């Protein structure tokens, strides 16, 4: 058995179950996150470990260090419990879910098909740091998410690093920021947005190198980095007039300590109906123990892409 040293908390695990949720509407994103430092029960971690497939367990056991193993267990358990919440089929349980990867390595649910049931067009994506793990869920819309610590250490010189990976416009933007801390924060925000976009495309970094597209949002355009939340767009670096209009973004500050970017495919069914905003609901969770809807609280601050009225509380 894996040895993970934890401080026990009086969690009622065996008698608790996942609170079922309806699938998100077509124009809504559900975002779930867990803070690993808040999971201190070894019995709860063992319950999560029991949800994993033999292959997932093998991957965990190969990792060096208890903290890496713990985060890997939490990441896989978060995906499994999040998808199972939606009661897609009465037979779906966290342990029974199977996954596969597309040709570029993006995970997908491998539904167990039968004649009387057709799986829903559910999409998910996961991202994690050492201190926060998140899973985003949509229906009928591709999704990519990324989370980064606001205090993330950048070993290289920021501008040198940006010149290697970012578009010319993004490098010029960062160069124009005189305050080094503001420059670092804007770099992290751009990185988070770019990674979410690449993950939503599902083609991998080789299929969509960071240099081949530019992320623009209101603060970056106006130069007012304390501005209100505003639209975020992506454009081809080869042709700046070519806005890739079938994607929309949300940039958040989470728990006062992280940036989170969400990139989703726009709903084609809404074409011709004007600008139909996507809704967002955010939960902080410890699966089997507690779920807290934190939308509209100080734990979720909208930076760009949505207005406060589009966050469901």
C-alpha cells in the first residue's frame, strides 16, 4: 500500500455520496476545483485511490514522493467524481468510468455503449498545480482549462522567455510594462489563456505552437491593467485581421492565489441570435465530503471574458 502521511479529520466518508447534478446547459460551463492541502484524511485518500483504474494506480505508484502521489490521486479522483455526478446513466459510477486519449493525447470518456442508451456530448478538461486541481465540464462544446499559481516562479528572464514562446504582439505588450511585478502577472495570465486555448483545440502543443497565435484582451489592449473584465479574443499571428471567432474565453482569479483560464467552443446553434453569453458556475469541492458553490463570492474574481452577471450563484 502507498504510504501517505496525513492528519486525520473527522470526515464521514463511508456514508457520504456524490451530490447529483444535472448536466450543464449548452451555454454553461461547470468548473470544479479542489485544494490538496485541505485533504488531510488518509482514509479519504485511500477511498479516492480505490476509484482509480489499475493503470492509473500503477502510474501513481511509480511517482516519487508522497505529495506527487497525493496530487495524482486527487486529480484522477476529481475527474471521475465530477463526471459521475451528472447521473448520465444510472449505471455510471466513478470507478466504472473508462477513458481514452485522442490522437494528440487529450483525454476523453470512453462510454460503454448499448442499444438503449446513447452517451451525451459531454466534454471535460483538467489542469493542476501543486496547490490547486481543477476540472471543467461542458456539453456540446469543446473545452480547455489551465490554472497557474499567481506566485509561480519563473526561472528565466520573463522577456527572454516570452520571446521564445509568445507572439510578437504579446512580447511588445510585456516589454511596454515598466513595473516588473505587473509584467510578471500579465505574463502568467497570457500563458494561462494560451494554454487553455491549445488544450481546447485538442491538437497538442506541436499542433498549435504558442507563437502561431495572439491572445488579446481589454486590459492588454488599453494598457490599463486594473480595468474591468472585458472580452478576450484570439487571432492568428500570420494574419492579425483573422480573429478566430468560434472560441470564447474566461479569465478568473481563484481563491486569491491562482489564475484560471477557460476556453470553450461557441455554440453554432446561437448563430444569428446575437451575442448569447456563456454562463459559469464554480464549485470548490472535497468529493464525498463537501461541495461549496463559490460563484459570486470573493473566491472567484472575473478578470476577463465574462461579467459578474454571467456567473451563476
